[in-house]
C-alpha cells in the first residue's frame, strides 16, 4: 500500500495586522508568516482497501472523524479530484500544541493534501492545492507553501518573501487554549490603536537584519486577548536576550527570537520550569513541493 511520511511544520506570525471587517464575516488581514522546525509527524497511507478514512493520533481528546481537520482534508481532496477513495489511514503524532496560534491543524491538513497529491499522482499544481486548502481553513494555503511569506485577504493570498534572517525561536504556550473564532469576535476595529509596520518588516527581511525585524514584530490580536501571563512571558523572553517577543496568531503562544543559540537555550531551560509547553526551535525554509 502506498505510504508517505510527512512533517507538518508549525508557523509563527512575525506580524499580524487586522485591516477591517469584511462583509463575509472574516477579517481582512496582513500577516508575515514564518515556518519553524516544531512539527507534527504524519504517516499517510492510501489504498487501504476498505474505502474508509481512519485517523489515529497520540492525543486521546482529538476527534478522529470529520471534526478532525486532517480527515476533512482527505474528504475534500477526493471530492474535488473526483478520484475514488480506496481507503486512507493517517497516523498523526501531534507535537504542535493544539489551539495555540501555531497553525498546527492547518499544517496537518496542508501536509495531507500535498501527500495525497503525491500518492495518488494527481499532479495538482500548488495553486490548485491552495484552492482546496482555503476551503478547509484560512491558514491552510500558507501552510502548503511555508517559509517566509506575506499572507493577505483572509489569510489565503500568499506572497513568498525572501527568507527571514536565521535565528533561534523559543516558544511558550501558556496553560490555556484560545479559540480563533472567539478571539476574532472580540476584535473591535475602531479600537485598534497600533498597527505593525508590515512594509518595514519586509524591508528588514530583505536587508537580512534580525534586529530590525525583531523590534517591529507586532500582533494586533494581542491587545484583544486579556492575559497577564502573555505579557509576563514576553518580558521574561526579552530580559533573557530575545531581540523581540510577540504572541503568535490568535494565541496564546508567545515566542521570542534570538540571534545567539546559547541565550535561546538558557531561556528555554528557564521557562520550561514554569511552562511545560516550551520549545526551542529554528526557522525553516519554504516547503519542497516537487
Ligand atoms: O478560516 P478558519 O476556519 O481557520 O477561521 C477560524 C475563524 O477565525 C473564523 O470562523 C473566523 O471567525 C475567524 N477569522 C476571521 N478572519 C480571518 C480568519 C479567521 O475572522 N481572516
């Protein structure tokens, strides 16, 4: 039976700007996204013979039916391509915290779409895969492409950027989860006092200047999430040598970027004592979709 093993990378938001509320209920966004080394592992198998979609995960509380985004990706893939599903099995090892602002679920769905495209030899283009992906979730098209990119629209319009300057990333997920929908519901556009300098960050990325990127990192959603813990983690990361620290996506994970590995390791070790979901990782290049 054809099998493929895939790494579904998490993402961080270097910036997240909310430009307004759209008629369809979504928010118009401008986000600079970056893939990181923290990833879920997926073993994908097709033609299992029973025509079913079976999802197994290491997290007992994750649904293994249509409510699981990886399951949805399989269904939509066969629906859109018109190919007959001869049975799919997904073994998913979740390392990326769930409901944490790191696009873990979106990345799983993106990996499944790309994996099925290979195993079924469908030859869908990246644009076609992104088209299917955006029906699953706003972050899925970005997760298909990965690397450093500007995402606009509701997040589905992706413009690749030059690679972000190399750095070490320490991520800390506070001990609670946030629903993306609820965080966006709490946004009052008229109350947004500050916006990130998206163009300035793009220029700093082009100049390969980590300090210039890091000091401009900003997430508009942070001001709508009430949590002292988020502010405390940011302060601790900055005090331990991070060049910048910000909440990722709709939170609550906070990350800091470090130029020095030794400082990143020391921060990771300290924060891990208080927060069990603390990770040390690096930034990653765009996905290889050949
Ligand atoms: O697209 P996705 O299903 O991942 O989005 C989850 C929720 O986040 C949406 O239902 C919507 O409430 C909110 N959202 C938004 N504007 C966006 C993206 C998501 O309001 N651009």
